[in-house]
C-alpha cells in the first residue's frame, strides 16, 4: 500500500492504523507541510514530489493500491496562488495516475473534499449535489475527481473519492499523539483550544439563520475517517469510480464547539465576535447515508471526543 502525504496529519494517522492492522506500507511525501518524524522507522519512506515522476515510480515499487492524501489544502493560499494548486494537486495527480498505469497499479482511494460542492442548494449535501467550487482549492479537487473518473472508464482503474467535511481529533499510539501540526493553523478546534485573552478566537458572524446565530459545520474524527479509507480500499474490485461523503452526518455550531472546548479545558474560552466572511455558507452538513449503506461505515466519535483528543495531543 502506498500512502501519499503519509507524513501529514491525516496520512500519518492512516499509516499508523493500517500498519497496526497488518498492511505493508510505503510512505511518499515531500515534507513541505508533513513531518518526517511522523513516519515510523519500520515503514519504507520515499521523500519525493508528485512533480517528479522518477520519485513516484520508485515509491510505487511492490505496491498494489494507493491512498492519495498528498496535495495543497489551504483555501486562502489557493486564492492567492491558484497556479501552485493547479501544478501540485492536478498536475501532480496526473503524474501519479500515469505512473500507476505504468506500474499496473489499479486501485486508488483519493482524498477529495466537500469544497467541491461550493454553496450547497440542499442540506444535508448528497454526492449527487451540483459541484460549483467557490475557490481554486475546491476546483482542483473536483478536477482530480473528474480525471480519476475518466481513468477508471478508459484504463480499468478501480477508484473511490472520499469527500471529507471537517476532520478533527488525534490518535494516541505507542509513539505518542499523532495530531494536527499545521502552520498556519486554520482549523477551528485547535484554534479554539489555543485561544487566549491576548489572542481570542474569532467568531465570524453571529447573525446567521441558525439556532444560536453561528455557522454550523460537520466534523469527523480522524480515526473514523481512516476507518472509512480502510473500508473503501477493501471494497475496491472491478473498475469504476465512486464518490462518498464523509462526515458525522450532524452539524455543530461554532458556539457548540466552543462549549465542548470549555468542558474539556474547564475554563472559559476567550472569543471575539467578528463580521461574516464573504462566501461562508450558514450550514454545511454531509449526507453520509451512501457510505453507511455501501461501505458499511458508521462514525463513532462525537464532537466532545474530537475536542478532548485534540486537547490531549497538545
């Protein structure tokens, strides 16, 4: 099994869980945002780039399936530098697919995103929803989904795209906690937990059409997420491309996340009310019924566990 981006937050969690359940793993990562010290010593590690086909070919030696996490994933950065996102995400995945074809590797699970949907017309969001991304990051994920669909049709690839909503939590393993180590950190839960009177967490909009006036988002624990990846890769058989949403199927408002953080820390979380951000939807919740039915996957961790595990990993 090749895990691209296996030195990152989600990828390293996949490496640890899958290695502990008997998978032979190769990690491929350029460590531009991942961390080499996240890769276990017992795992083959190819430090390389999706833009270097020779390095991809090396990583694919003796591999029968690929979990593809590698790529750029910051919405703001994608707006500032769309060419970088096109090059790394789309062109890099094109290179990976070409090298997989040369190596006769026919199984792929891709880390897609709910950002492919853009502003949803219906909540909860189904996989059949219209895809109109509102930023270059989401556009690259959609382009890759479409590229994989073509590859599956033309070259008998067996592939699944997993569209995540908000991933949170951490994994406690023998080597310690595997957790988010982003710079800059853009995710709500770690930023809430690190909030201080000098640097209070910003609440972007308090007048949304929601029960408490703050945005509602869907969160999924990283351990549940990897369980879905294992079920996805084990379900791959005949050629074709399927898309599944991954989330909790429930929404939590910003204030509910803050309340969970206050419970975990035992103290009041400093906040500051700020204006709405342009382009933010009021509610984003996944319809995960397809993953439940087809992959037999059910998330097990709630928001309090996601917050508590994040806090414990600090």
